[in-house]
C-alpha cells in the first residue's frame, strides 16, 4: 500500500532538517532561504514496531520486514501560494497526491533565522498559530478555487438536467462553509450525500488529516513549558488534529548514530524513543492504518491494512490470489503468540483460532492464510 504524507510549512521552520533526519541521508537541502527545495523529495521510512523483534526472537527468521510510510518534502509555502506566489501552485499539486499532511511549525527562538512572514525580519516574534493559519488559508483558497470551477460547471448543467441539482446545491453549501473559514474536513457528510463524489474527485487539501509538528530547540526537546507549543497544541485541538513535538536538529544529529549510540543519546535527554519514531507511528495511525503480522523461518513481517478490513481483503495485501481463493485465516493474538512461544504452543493452548470471511482483522494479529 503506497501511503504518503506531505510535509508542509513556511520556509525556515525546520522542514528540510526534519526530512534529512527522516531519510537518514542528506537528500533535502536545508539552507536558510526560501525555495531551496525545488523538486519534492520522497523518503520511504520504516515504522518502528517492537512486536516484530519479539516475534523474531521466537521464529528466528532470515529477515525482518517492517511496515513503511512515504514522506514527501514539499518546498516552503508562502502567503499567496494558492495564487502562484513563490513556487506555490506546483507544490499544492504535489500535496494533493498525499494521503495526509505533516505541518511543521516553528516553535523555537533563533535570531539567525529569517522569519519569512515578516518580510525577512530576523527579529520578528515567533508566531506558531499565525504561521499555521497562513498555510491553512493557502490550502483552503486552493480548495475554493477548485470547488468554484466545479460549482460553475454543475450549476450550468443543472438548468437542463434536474438530476444535477443536488450536487450543485452541495457544492454551494461547501463553498459557503469554506468562505466562512471552515475546512473541507469539518464539513458534515453522511452516506449517499451529493457532495461525496465531489470529495472523491477533487482530493481537497483541507480534507486530508493533518498532524501539526511543533519543532523545538534542543534545550527543550519535550516542549514542556514552551508557550509556543502550548498555543499550537490548542490550535490543533480546535482543528481536530494531532500534535507531535519534535526537535528536528536533534533528530538530524541522531541520524548518523548507531542504534546503541542513539539509545544512549536519547537517554541523556531523558527520552525513551526518538520523536521521529513517534511522528512516523502517529502518521501511520492517523491514516487509519494498522499491521497484521506473519512469522516464519524466511521472514517476520508487518503487513499494512486499513482498520475495518475483513480477512480476505487483508489476505489480498500479500497477494491477490490469497483474496480470490481465501478459505480461512489461522489467527493468534500477538500477546498469546509470545506468551506460548510461537504457533505450536498457541495451538496446544487452544488460542490459535480459525477465522472466516467475515472476520475483521485486528492490529497485531499473527496470521497464516489458507487459500485455494
């Protein structure tokens, strides 16, 4: 499943530094000026999942294959991007193809970095909510422009074709909602609504789930007591979005270290895991994803599925033949698999169970599919 998260933010907020850390390679230029990132860069990143290591202890596989999320670094957007300011339109098109948005916002003080919002004034005060709103407004304006075009076409057709009227009315209602400062994601909808085909066709930017990423300095990596973080957190909650605190500079430093060194480095800051791993996991779950696991001598592997999927569809993630010829799934929970030392022990204790076509897969199920 190719799932992608677009990283957006104003220039100079730490976006490219974060992306460099994500790729663990210096793939994105991180100089201190707008538009240094011209082509969107993509990085496929593994989702940290300790359950796989526990399964590997038991199954002794040749390899471990983790779930992944693709991150796309999109150049710094500026005010007026929806009207083509900077390199705006090009990048808005890149975000349209993403499934979710990671919105990096500056929550650190640094007198050497220019504040693009204030026309390059280094001493301009940090304003995370104002910065976040600039980007959100640009995304909403781009959505309105797209919706306006659709509405004009449908409204014209509806004069001759009454069956088009519900869609024209739905477009008009959504336009009003956006003009009043709402986002597409907060527009109410239910099954069968005339707006649904429009949402599906137009991939609205403000309909995508957003994770706000508060980028802090390395002298306050948890973000505790940081008024900028608190302000952004309140804004994110108001938007119905998640917030993660990250120190992009620290993550870039961590990227060059071995696992052991990284662990020690984090402990020196009193941290259990890197904020990057937290961000990747949060992105994974924000997209409505989960993993079922398979374990054998060849590999221990996490397979990505959407929450709510039934067993045959999940089997199809491995191979389409598995879905077509699905007979049943042999399922044991991760906890039981570990508790009883693998499949044989789980079978012996009666916790390995056959599940049919209607079974809804759970995150962490350890599965073997039987198929024709």
